[in-house]
């Protein structure tokens, strides 16, 4: 009888622990998917003009535009998860230095920064909005105006999926940084870095994410779409980024069939590389070939 009680107690403890971890996993996801307050986008150095469009659901999206006279092309920049356009200020300043005849549009994704929305996308939900921004630029600067794109983390995922769907018009190239392969692994990696046991949270995330995002997780897998992208793509991955598994980029790069380059970094970000760094000029050379 005592043995049965012990087994029952152990089982009950395990159930309670599992329920507690499920609750923590759900809370971890919810805190990142839902915006509880609006933090307006502020830049420290740049002084862009504010532009706004409506998406297909009539939500107002905000962009931050740096214009130059007689621009040769436009760069559209898409930020990472839970961030806003100002998080890309250093990258934008770098692009200004190497592309002086380029307009730069930094966008606040739906549910982030100064854009409408209370739910944040994880890249896949932002694809059509990027298409709307792309069309905005074409309408503003002309039907033949070239456009290239930079995205980070979820922003990179959105660009790869938009390119794979053939939605981007006049797109000359994509620069994607810190891309992840699928949403479940992305959250599992985030939780692992917060001290949660990955072997347990990964299956729990399958349940939580499917419930919260209301979409099959197979549809949130970049590897499912990567081969369809035909736009020349530069893959940048930095070991110092603790949000994305560094090794994800190799599977993405190897499965991509487009014209492609790989820039794996282990030290400084691409915009702050030393003059002697072997990858110092790779981005410039890539843009010269695919500008």
C-alpha cells in the first residue's frame, strides 16, 4: 500500500511540474506575442520622415523614410521580433555610408513601434504587409524603381517568405540576418537561453504556438519555402546573437537555389567589421553584383 502511495505521489508531482512548465511556456510566448503598451519609435541619430499606409485589414502601418535626391534605388528594412524600426539605426547608418544614392525605408511591423496592432507577428504574418510597402515605394518613385531589402530575425523570415511567394516587385536582392528555420525551434532557443529545459519546452511549444497562432506549425517553417526564392540573397549570421541558433543559417543557405552568398560572423556585427576582416567588403561586393 505504501509503495502505491509513493508511486501516486511521484506521478502527481510530475503532473504538477509539467502543468507548471506548460503555464510558464504559455506565459513566455504570450509576453512576446501580445503588445500590452505602445512604445513609439524614436531614433537617436537619424531624422527620418514618417510615412503611413494601410494594410489589407485597414490597420495603419508606420514607416520611417530617409530620402535622397534622384535616388538610384530604395532599401526597405524590416526589424526583428518585439523590436521596432529604430533597432536598425546602426545598420541604416552603415547602408547610408555604402549606398549614398539610396532611399532607406525602415518599417514598424504590425503590432510593433508606431504601427497599429496588439499582436506581434513572427515573420510569416508580416509577408503581405511587406508587399504593401514594396508597392508603396514603386508607386512613389516609379514603376521601374529598383528595391532591395534587409531583414533581421523575424524580419529576415518575412523577406524570405515574401521572396519565395513571388510577391516582391523590382527586387534586386535580399540581405537576411540571423534567420531561423522554424518558429518552434526559434522559441525553444529563446527559452533555452532563459534557462528552460529545451527537451521539455520544445513539445510544449508545439501545443502553445499552434493554439496562439491558430495555424499549423508546418506552415511556419522557412525550410518549406526557401527553394522557391529566386531573388539573390546574402545570408548573414552572427554567433553573438543569442536569439537564433547560429547553425540554422547553413541549412537555409545550402537549400537555397537562388544566387547566394554566406557571411558567418563570430565577432563584430557586419556594419562594424575591422578593415582587415575577411568579410569586410562582402556585402558591398554582393550589392555591386546584385544592385
